[in-house]
C-alpha cells in the first residue's frame, strides 16, 4: 500500500512513459542528425578519407579551432571564477546590472557580437587605437578569434560556478583561518576543491561552445587560409562549393575529435568528484 500511494503521489507520469518521451526526444534531436551525418560521410572512400585527414588546410584549421577554443575556455575558467566570486561574495551598487550583463552573450546574436568586437578592436576602434602603438593587432589574427570565443563562453563558467559558490558556507573559511591557515591555503585546500567539479563543468561547456562557434568569429578572423580560418568556416566553404560529402566528412572528423576530448574531460570531472567526496 505504501508503494502504491507513493506512485500515485508522483507529479510526473510513470517511468515507461517518461522514458519513451526521453528516448524519442533525444533520438529526434541527436541520434537522427548524427546518423545522417555518419551516413553521408561514409560515402567517401578510404583514399578520400586519407586525403582529408592529411590535407594541410584542414589540419591548419583544426589546430586553430581547438587551440583557440582551449585558450578561450581556460581564460573563462579563471576570469569566470573571479566574476562569480565578486557577484556572490560582495554587495555593491550596480551588482544586479553586472549580473545581468553576464548573460549578454546568450541574448546577443553571435554575428552582432562579431561585428561589434571587430569595430572596437580594429586599428581605428576604441580599443584598437590603444593596441596599435604597442604592435598588437587583434583583428584578422588568432588573438581576435580567442577574444571572440572568450566573449561568448564567459556565461557558461559564471552560471555554473555561481550557485555552487553561493551554497559554500563561509564557516569553513573561518574555521580554516582560526586553525592558522593563510588565505592562499584556504583557497587552495578549502575553496578550490569544492568548486573544482563545477569549474571543470563550466570549462567543458565553454570549450564545446567555442569549438563550434561561427558567427562571432567569421568577421573578426578575416578568414585567411592557413592563418585565421577555423574549421566551421571551412565546412561552410565546402557547402558553398556544393561539396556536401566533403563538408560532412570534415564535420564528422571534428565530431569524433570533439567527442573524444569531451569524454576525457568528463572522466576527469568524475575522478575529481570522487576524490573530494
């Protein structure tokens, strides 16, 4: 009777129905497109695949895409933690405005963000004028790509770390201080171990978002082959040339590498969680 009443008290339908909707939803949005991508890419022969993975232009775009995404995600992990700390631990005038600005990259179209960043960072722009005498060129360089990817990835880290940091009791820090721990030791041994899983999750989300970014990068990069051409742009170029098989093959290659990296990061995140349980 207790089991029957517990089943009747649940808000959502039964396990079978919810599982069916879950499988249908994920299959429609994930499995079906990925299967179509794999089938289209399988039209290439082994020789064509070998030529694809050894093509100098594709390898250059691959290196730039993954390295820029990794650098941007790493920067977001550091500065996102700092922003989350300020928003959670301090009260100051305009705090709600700053908190709302964090979500701006979510609401702003990526193409608009790319145009705005290009305008500001150009040699005649507000920031570009100050960078030019220093010999720093932000537009049409890998630096501009990293800046754009950092801009669109910041909210992922902040919004992932912020609730965990809000639930972190200050009593632990006070106890560590009363036991003689310095501020650096408190951060290293008390705060960071607690925030590590959330911080790694935010890094993963920012990295994945930056890896597939197109709109904000296409303007600021200049799209120079072997220099500032990212892999999503190369896929679009092949589609414009009606090379659908080649475009899907490049996308499949990017998908496999991305999945392997995300799997490794998730395993690292699980290991970090088990270590600090």
